[in-house]
C-alpha cells in the first residue's frame, strides 16, 4: 500500500509507514519482499525505507525487514536496508539472525554482503544453540559453510594480531 502511495506521489506524512497490518507486518517489511525491476521503483522503496523503522519486528515471529528480504533472496533490498541502518545482529523470537536466514536459504551473495558489515557477529546462536555455520551445514549449503568458517578464522586471526600488537606496544 505505501509503495503504491509513494509511487503515485502522495506525501509520506499522510500515511504511517510503521503501522503494522493484521499479520504484524509494516509497509517497510512488505516492500522488502518486492521484486523491483525499474530504478524509479527502487528509489520509491529507498524513500520508504528512509521514512520507516527498518529495524521494527513483526508481531508474529519477531522478524525484521532485513530478515524477510534475506530469506527471499532480495539482494537489492538487503543492500537498501543496510544503507538505511538495518542492524544485522537483531534476533527474532527464536534467536535467528539475518545471517542465519541467508545461510538456511542458500543465499551465498547475501551471506558475503552481511559478513562484510563491520558489526556482523557470525558467532551468535539461536534458541537451539545453532550458529549460522551449523544452520548452513544442516541445510546442506556447504559453500556457505566454507564462507562462514573462513570468516570465523580470519576474524580470529585478526583479533590475535591486534592483541599481539598491543602487547608489543607496551
């Protein structure tokens, strides 16, 4: 609805872009699911994202717009949400993160994009004590598991080097 209103040129102040529907989804969440083909449509979506709460959680399962876009493989929406400040480490009601969603659904490009975010924590676990790595392995996405494993080892090595530099500077 908000996408249609924005596309028609109606001012955003007329509608509440954070209003949840009966299923608990906001216009931002619904727009995150859209497949956008034209640059003009993407600009409308970006305007909506800039006016709404990109980190709001749905009533039913606590998913965010980022989690929905990730689960449906909407790379362009993931980029736009991150550009508007979507937080990668928010956990839904079961403790899942956007990275876990991407790992479960086999979206390697999105996994790479999320891992490139400086605050992405690949070590978070859900209510079953599963990490993004274990979710990827369980779903049979070995290519993603390799990415996550390499990221964990690179992050660990970087932290060790940083700590070693602190020791030599004292």
